[in-house]
C-alpha cells in the first residue's frame, strides 16, 4: 500500500487543493509556483497513487485516508433546486462545482434534476465536471421540475430560457455541453449567440432525426410510427433501455423507468418523439464559430456514429473523438468522455 510519507509535503498541499477543485493556474498562484511546476508535481502524484488524472487522484487519496472531510460519492449533497421566471414559465435549475469556468449542460428530451442524482454513474460524471467547472443544469420547460406550458415551444424559446438562467446565476459566457436532442438547441445557441458561448461540446448528439439521401444514417420517417406505438404501450416501464444502455442491470432498469416517468408524461414523450422526427440543424453547423468538441459512442444504436462524424466534419475546426463504447448515455461510461472534456475545458480556460 502507498504510505502517506511517500507523498512530499508540497505534493500533499497540491492534492488538497485539487480536492477543492482548483485549477493548475489557481494552485500555482496560491502556492507561489509556476504552472508548469504544478503540472510536474501532478505527474509525481499520479505515479505515486497509481492513477492517470486528477479526479482519480482525489478519489484514491480519499480511499487511502490522505484527505479529511471529502465525503464519498454517495454522500454528495444534491444541489438545491432553484426557479426563475422566463416569459410564461418557471424554469428549474441547479448549480454546483467550484471550477473557474462555467458549463451549462443541455439535456435531451428526458430530464429530472432530482432523479438524476439518484443514479451513481450520473453523479460520478457530475462530480468530475464539478471539479473543473461551475456546472449549471436545467429542466427544460415541459419536463422534469419545470412548468408545463399549454402551447408548443420552440428551440428559440428554450434558448431564451437558458439565457435567463445564465443571467440569474451571473454567467456571462459558458461552455455548452449537450447530448442527444439537446444538441440542436446548443448548436443553434452557439451559432446565434457566440458572444455568450465560449465553447461547445456535443456528446452522442442528434442533428437530424429523419433519413434523407444526404443523411442516410438517421431513422426512416415511417419507423417513427412504430416508436409512437411502443411509447403508448410501454411508457411507465424501462422504455428503450436495451438501446440506450445495452449493459443495463435490473437496478438500472428500475431507475430508468422511474427517471422517464418523472421526466415527462406519455403525451409529452410522444410530443418529444415527434420533435425528434422533425429535427434538422445540419444547415447551421457550418455557422458555428466557437471551439467545438464532438464525441460519439462507436456502437451507439440510438444515434449512429456516422451522425457524429458528419457533425464534426461540418462544424469548422471541430475536434472529433470516437469512443469505443455502445451506450447512448455518455455518462454510463463517463471517464473516456470526461478525459477529453477536461482537456478541452483546460484549453478554453487558458484562452480566456
């Protein structure tokens, strides 16, 4: 076992500051070191603890008793749900993390702020993000803890809701992180409001819902009729779990069914599927002019990997990373995604 005295005093100081979520630049400033010196110490710490990144270093140090009052992953308090009025609806949001850069996570059709914190894999992903950034989560109007509205809502309205939340928490610029059906909203916001978006990260993103000659990887139009029938018959149970998470165990299936029920009603789910069929933001991809990271699961059965490749090819200067996993929920196998996300956030922060 690694002994505490194997870590030098300076290494222990840096490890404690890592645990508080400080960046290399902030650690360097606090300890009167050069940033490159901090990075050198980080490598020594990783080697001694047998890890490869700062999050695992903190967790390993906690397990070995090097740090006090860190808390286990299951003990992370759920951030309080807060509300802000946006036009005709109250929007629910959460804020957590102490990092030096803001990240706004744009979820797909399904979201529930409180239920998400009951899923350990999701919490692990949030914990890692919260070390690097101040993270802002939101239930879109019509889902989760936000208001249901009597009239249909557009992507422009959701963008306005996001801007209202960002203003409420005092965020002037943010990195947008989006998955699945959140991708069109984040892409449109990045293209139309680059003054408030410092970067864009798309994880298993959906940019076009229906197959066409120039986009043969999407679902055929008629197949959505079968999906409508399946939603009507199966809503209330673990709908589509074999596609979203092929490796799901019985415990996850139970949580997934609960998460879907709390996210949206059957009628709202049907409206969401109809929205999926109509999605097409491919024309705006070339208009995105912010640093962009596109990542996709290679064996994704919900949104095929060719969609991710297409997205990266059509956003100027986008970086594309393909992850050899099969879950559509990126946080099911979070570490390969977050390793790239953390490096991307470092470049954004360094450029600020």
